[in-house]
């Protein structure tokens, strides 16, 4: 199967001039981009499919939940989304680690504490059986402290 995967941004205006839509990327890069989109999209944010997206954004500012609870909700939601919206990989193993990061702003004399999620996914590419690995870090729910 010869799938074409375009790097983002795709240039639709190029269709009328006969130029290429943009640079191509390999299957692993295309899968990684889709996973990142799944992570960053809140449920009901996609107007064409309200089920697309991650449940974590619904509890983004709930500080009463334990770190283990956050990690569990995030991993469960992401696994469900990958199984539903990324058919090019199978058997995804997802690890989420939440850490707290403090940053001081001297000019504004405040400290900001953020949750940082370290996300790691290992799976197999369906078409080739090759190992697929993805990792990223994102910040969640900033909190400022005077």
C-alpha cells in the first residue's frame, strides 16, 4: 500500500498552480502528528466529530484529583482515542507521568506552578510490523502564586 503523507502545513493553493501540496513525510511522522492532535484536542472541539479528542481537558483545572488519577484518566482516554482514530498502529502501550514545575518571574515577582505531562507511546505499525515510538511533554493548567 502506497500512502502519501504530507507534512503540515499543506498548501491547498498549490492545487490551482499545479505545484506540490508540500513536503512529504513518512508514516511514523504522520502517525505522531495525528497522536499529537489527539492529545491537544478537547472532546467536542472538532465540529465534524465531537468524539475526537482527549478527556483530560475536561478536568484540566481540577486540583482535587491525585496525580495518579490524572495519569490514569489521561492514559485511558488517549488509548481509547488512538484505538478509535489511529488505525495505522496496534497494541499501543501508553505511559503518562505528571510532574510539577515551578518557574519564577523576577520582573513580575510571581511564581508559576504548572503540571507537565510526559507522554510515551510504544506500538507496532500495522502495515509493516515495525516498532513505533512517540514521546512528548506538554504543560497543563498553569497556576500562579504571589
